[in-house]
C-alpha cells in the first residue's frame, strides 16, 4: 500500500481514464520533454553534415578535370617536367645575375659621381 502512495505522488496515474485521454496525456508529456543540449548530440538536426554531391553537367561544354596531384607519370612526362623546371631555374639565375650587375653599376656610378664634387 505504501508503494502505491509513493507511485501516486511521483507519477500521474491514469487508472479509469479513457484510452483517448491517456493517448493525449502521453503526447502532451512527450512534447514537453526537453531535448539534450546541442553540444551533447553527435549530429545536429539543423546542420547539414555532408557537402552537396556534384552532379554531372548536362550541356555542350565538357568540364575540365579538376587539378590535382598527377597520376603515375610516364618517364617522358617526368623528363619534360624536369626540363621545364631546369629552364625556369636557369632563367631565375640569369635574372639574379642581371640584377646583381645593375646594382654593381649603380654603386660604381655613385662612387665616381660622389668623388667629383658632392656636398
């Protein structure tokens, strides 16, 4: 008997109620229950978790493949790429040498001009 009193104090008991009333009461209580905080959920219902999937384009233009790491290159492709990089390195060395010569010429002109009758 004591156990029944405790149950009546802690829980709403629907003895003798119609099934419709019990159903409505359950819906009410389930709608009032609080959801866990946003941080405690692994997946949020209001945030899209995946990026949209790209669909193939329909039309006359063919899409260029996305730039990325080259696939397994043939020895000829590697040789051509190496030659391109060597040509760029040679061009860089030429430009740096030209800049160095121009700098030395400017310094030389300043030294000869400064000795003639400056300040």
